[in-house]
């Protein structure tokens, strides 16, 4: 059996060939005071795959997403997006790389003062791609993608939690991203609505060829949408495998997590 030190050393070496990775994290460290949330994360995510990030609550999974999409900077290490190394600051190359990324927040983060259609068209209006008069026509195809064809005139307050998640996904897709980040996409949803979101994540991957990173506690969701998954523990990626192999991990913490998650499901 491989001990943890050996596994961590192995993780430093990317298993992917040059150009195959869409997202690369090299030696990422992120500290909040004395709390070393990420303490040497190494991870390579393949182009076009849906990659699951698993781990206990408060372990730093959402922090990883915020680092990838540029909401935070690492204290040490480097992040490479589509072969472009991300630098600090607001240079043109950094902005171009971040423009490829959209994130579906746990809270959906819709603009309450705007209609659903205006939310979806927000990115296009801000970038001068359409005029305000073209909002309804622009938003309609994306509403149909998420099976909400009549929701355009409504406000977010008139929607259920699951509907808001679907609108947030439609808004993200309208920006034509190459990378989609999902922060606990099924949390707080009933099982049937969660199934709808999982189906949309998979359909988004197949239809648009996006690379997706999903943070979740839901093992069943991970098995339904994930191609590979990585387990975060004590600030490092302990193991990367497929969702259905978690129960056979060499690490007791991963086997226990898998067993408890399966019982809860």
C-alpha cells in the first residue's frame, strides 16, 4: 500500500500529456492566518471532463473554485488555465483566461432587481453583444435548454430554489464558457430537483464540450455526473480516482467518507 507521503509526491507529477489538461494547479497554498486551508494542492483536470472535488465540510473545496475563477489569489503555487499561467494583477492575458470561466454559486447569485431574461442576457449586454431591446430573444434559447421556456418575464423571487439554479446555469451558459465551476449544485434541493440539475450538468458537458469542476458532498450526484474525482484532505489532494472506486481506496478516510455518504443517500 502507498503511504500518504508517497501519494502526495506522486500527485505532483501530472498524469496528463502536455495540452491535455484544461486546468492545472501546481503546489497551491492558501492560508487564512494560521489556518493552512490548502497546503500544496497539485491537480490536473482534463479538457472536457467533469471532475468532482470531494472532502469533509470546511476543508477548502470552495476555496479551490474561487482560486480557479480568480476570486482569490494563492499565497504560493501557480494555476494554469488552458495553457495560460495565471499571474497576479489584472493584465489582459489574465482577463482573457478568466473570461473562459463561469461559476454556478451555491446561492445561484441572481440579480433580484432584474427579470430572469435580463439575468441571462447580462453578460451579453455588458460586453455590447446585444442591445437591451434584444434581451427576450437572446435569453429564450437558454431558457429552453434548462426547460424553463416561460420564465423570462419572471423575477428570481418568483422562482423555486431549483428553478433559480437552472436560471443561473442558463446565465452561465449564455456567456459561452469553456470551463464551468459548480459549488454544491444540489445542496438544499429535493432529490427529484437534484436529479434535474445533475442531468443538466451532464448535458452541458456533452452539448458544449465544457470542462466542469463540481464541489459536492453528494456521492450519488458525483457518481452520476463525474468522470473522475479528487479527495481533498489536510490541504492536499489525497487521491484522484473514479467515483465508483472510492469505496476501494487505500485510504481509510476516503473509504469511511464513501461508506457514510452511501448510507445517507
